């Protein structure tokens, strides 16, 4: 049997792939197995990589992954028949096959589990050590943290004692919730006013009738953590020197921005430069950088607030190459870079993986521009012109998902499609987006 190179774009060695596919409960098993099944209709080849029992145990999860793409739905139907055949065979042999799908975790439970994991880590306990103290198995503790096992109040009491953590259950009455909602609405209004002030300040820096320039604007924040920050528990993070505040110092913000830059395309999103005239400056409520070249051909202005709100305004790279155009490949790379950059930044600032992140990307100065490509090898057919002057897309995702390969492709494709839709309904394919991301980011993606 001659095997096809179905894994050519994974950039993982065949030995490592076999190791991942040998563990059907591993985090990468389903995505890699789905790729194999979507690209092959040869059972001999598939079962040289995956055992039939693992195939049957995780088939429904694999099938859901394959069915996400319209082009591979037919393959899902083909493997459904193979799955049924193996089930009948296993029943005759008395082998029980049960798919161990993870339990869906609601937002409230996810917050509790995240806090428990942090408490265990701050108590300097491994899962095995915690299990020994509580007289449970390590497998059960692992199942609790991943959401597979249900917990009781008695378990929480024992957990609090074992980790020396205070245990509080807080319920809010409808009246209290209404008060909190009004406070949140005020905080959102304050946030929008702050964004307007930053935009005006950046446009003033840019000067020379900036309304005629093509601009990209980014706003990012964590709504569950930033809004009503006075009542959150960020003071528990060890990086914060003042335990009474929820805010980061300017030097901590500078360090996080500097260490999470992504060098994939020109200046990084949120560039941190050393030149005195360009380096970030500490201000009352965070740090700000204004980078304007002497000929005013390029401007990058960004602000990181001490409650982790990020704002960026920059001129379009396209205007330095070809006036009156928007480059599809550039927008794909810049959008993905923005998502990756913010994911790394928020992780560096201690945001939990289950926290929601909102990213708004706004483009202005689009009217009359033609859709093109920076790389002349990527030819777009027809003259696609935009008649709208601006558009905005909003990305909302949990932090822990943002930098995974499949989710990054999905988020980038969706965001870029909302921009290119204005150019005579044009939409890039997911395959185009994925190929561009692999080409530009390489090891940065890992």
C-alpha cells in the first residue's frame, strides 16, 4: 500500500503525528484525525494511522469536525458507513465501544473551574499532590479541572481546606443585578468616550487632512474583566505590586508589549521601538506610542491602558505601495497578526484562558479603492471597487481559543470577508487564508 502525503501542511513529523493519533483522548487527536479522514477514502491507509477502536470511540467528534466544511461533507457520509460496519463487528465480538465526549461546560462552571486551577497552582500543588491531600485519584482531579467530572459542595469544602483558599458563594438578587447592569452600561459609555479621545489625538498627530488617508483602527478589551474592573479579582495576580488595585503599572505594560510582538510583516502591530522619539511613553492611565515617519508616509499610534484596554490607529501599508488599493493578502496577514498579538498580550497580562476577548477592527478611507494583492502572483480577476467609505468588524472569542490554528483561520476568514464583501461581494476561501497564514507566520504560529 502506498500512502499519500495527507499531512503535508501540518508541519509536524510523521512520528509526532503517529504519537498524537495513538492517544484518542489527546487534545489534537480529533482535528488531526478529521484531516486524515477528509483527505482519504482508503480504510487501509486510515487504519495504518488510527486503530479501529479509537476511530469508533471518537467518530462523532471527528464527523462534526469534517462536516464543518461543505467540501468534505461527502467524506463524512462515507466514513459513517465504515463506522457502522465496525460497530456491528465489535458487537459480535463482545467489545463495548463508547465515545467519551467532553461534557459541555457552561460559563458559570467554567469560571469556578478556572479559579480552582489558579488556587491549586498558587498553593504550589500538582494534581497528584492535591489528590493525595483530598484522598481522591489524580484522574478524578484532572477530570474536575477539565470539566469531565461533576463536583459537590463537600468536594469544594475539601478543596478549600487542601489549598488553604477562602471559600465564598455569592448570589446576586435581581435588584443588585440591575444596579450592576447600569454600572456596566456607564463603563461602556466611558470606554467609547475614551476611544473617541484617542482617535482624535492620533488624527491630530497624523495631521495633513487625515480624512483622505486609509486607516486601520483596532480596539480590544475583555468585557468580563475590564468593565466594572473595580469589583474583579485581578489583584490576586502576582505581577501586580499593589495588592489593593486592579491595574498594572506602566513598566509592566511596557514589558508585556515588548515581549509579545510578532515579526511577520513590516512593523509589528503595536510596535515597540527604542528610538527616543518613537518609544512608548508612560502616561497617567497607561502607556502610549506615536510613530510618525518624517515624510508622514506611515503612522502607528497605540495606547495600552492599565486595565488592559488596547487601542491602535495606523495608516494602511497599501498607500506606500499603490494609491487607491486594498491588498487582500496584506489584510489577511494583518488581521491574523492582530488576533495573535492580542492573544499573546492578554496571556502575558494574566488574563485567564476562559475570559472573553472583544476585538473591533475598523477601516476608513475605502471609497473608490480597488481590491488587489501585494504579491503580483496572486491575481484577482476583474476590477472590484468599494463604494462605501468605512466598515467595522467585531471578533468575540475566548482567549484560550484565539491562537489555535483552526480558530485563527476561522476568525481571520470571517473578519476579512466582512471587509472584502464591500468589493462586489468578493470573499476569499478558507484555504486561501490558511495558506497565507502558513506562508507569513511560519514558526511564529507555533
